[in-house]
C-alpha cells in the first residue's frame, strides 16, 4: 500500500525510544534493547503495526467514516494540522477537553468512527472515553506510554520531528 521500508524509519530516527528508565513495562516486547540508556524500538514490529493502522484509516475513510486526529503538543500541532487540513473525513484537534466525546462537544454532528492520537500520555482522558463508547484508537506512541485503551499501538520516537512528520504524511495520505 505504501512504499515504506525499515531504512526509511531508521533514517527518520523512528527507532529511538525514551530513556530506558521510563520504559513502560508492557512495552518490553516492542523493544530490542538499549543503547546509551535509550530504548531501541523493534522497527519490524513497528512497520507491521504502521501498515495495519494505515489500512484501518484508509478503510474507514473509503467507507465514509470519520476520524478524529489529536496532536496536543503545541510545537507539533501546527505541522500536523498542515497535513490533515482539508481532508473531508478528518477532524483535527489541537486541544481536547476531557468529556468532549461523552458530551459530544467539539464535534459537529456525530461521534468519530476512529480516533488517531499522536502521543499517549497527553490523551489519557480521550482514550478512556473512546473505550467507554466503543471507538477504536490508533496511537502513535513512544516507549513511555501505557497502551491501555489503545487498540492499535504504533511505537515510534515521539521526540524526533522527522519521525512524526513521516507519520503525519503517511496517515494524511491514507485518510485522503
């Protein structure tokens, strides 16, 4: 579906996780080891998860579904918005208040069919709401994230802007 290779992920620094001391214990199967105190993400697994996530986004959009995309980190939100703006099936939000899904605030007419988050820790409240409402979550997360409630986790380096731009570009292409 997408011409993506392990070498592309490596060149965009997607393999570098957080410091090993903050590695979330359930993520050990996703990590090959560490170097210089930082976790090294298993990119073969990431590539597989990424392809699954891209297919899910593509299929939902082709079926006329709606996707809520969340990137709350101020320094990255404008870049993400650039990639996702103008895509009919996508609602992009920089700021998300807890309770907005269950109270149906912030969305024009209906709940999303899928939520795509960039980062996990910042989005705990929406992940919990999505689980309550049965809305699946695709999460592009780093090695310090609790995966509870994230149906389709994709591990990557959330510090590297080049890595995140790659993911913004891929997911916006899948949605468009």
